[in-house]
């Protein structure tokens, strides 16, 4: 989670293409290559496909990367139908890593309410167990810099990582606020951007 405009989606797009493109590592961490599914309910296909292509070029990868995405399909994870749809598309693509952007867009309930938020993360745990996929949910911070919504969010997840960056800085900062298995840590990565871009996508969207 992190504030708006600080690179959360770019960070997870970078992780996605490195994982899908069978890179050995991402910002110094060893990664296990697998098929990636990016579930977008915030950016839209034009913006997301541009960012994916920018990230692919930055990692010297091409369209052979095993990356699929969906955009603006109205997925709601606080409904039985939405949960079944997510599990179905994970199984259809055989994705080992799933990125969901963003929490507020995939639920109709109140993110400040434990009774509304708990079923969403309970369902995600069940889907992760059933599909053997790692699921990352992008979320926003509140005005005080912490994560937005119920304290039940922190209790429900296996890891909670804050992403921040200073205005004008090339560096993105990461702070692990919770890690169920292993040691919490902090690290930074330098983001290098190029003005060259294209809006064409070399990837096949998954339509649901």
C-alpha cells in the first residue's frame, strides 16, 4: 500500500514482467518465474498495456513473457460470483502470481468495516490455497500515511508492505510492516524512466 501517484502500480508491473519473463531476480531479490495474471480495475487497458510494454522494454523482454491481464471487468470479491470468477481465470491461465489493482475497486462493502473486509481476504486465502497462486492486492494509504481501512486488513494478510517515494526522487522505498514467515525488512530501489513509449500492447487480454 501507499499514497496515490507514488508508483505502486509501476512497482507491481515491474515485478510482474520480471516474474513472467523468467528473470532471475527483481530489485535484488531472487524470484521464481511463473505465469502472471494482472487483474486491473483501476488503470484501464490503454494505460496498463502501455505500462506493461514500458516495463518489458526496461527489462529487455518481449511479448513472449507469460503475462495476462484483465481490465475493468467489474470484479467484486465480496460476492460469491466474483470469487468464483477470479478462481476460474487463475485456473484458466495457470497463473502462479496474481496482482489485484486495487482493493477499493474489487469490493462494494466498506473497507473500514471488519465485517465487510474480512470475507474478502478470507476468500483470497481460500483461492490462493486452491490454486497455489501468490496473490498481491494493491491498496491505498490514508491521510496519516498508514493503510486505509479496517485493522482487520493487517491481521488477514501474510505480508504488509508500505511503498513511498519523495517528490523528485528516483528512489522507491519499501517497508515491511508485517511478514508472517521470515524477517521484516526495509529496502529501496532506483526507478529509471524513459520518455520513449508506445500505447500498443503485445499481450492478449483475458476477457471474462
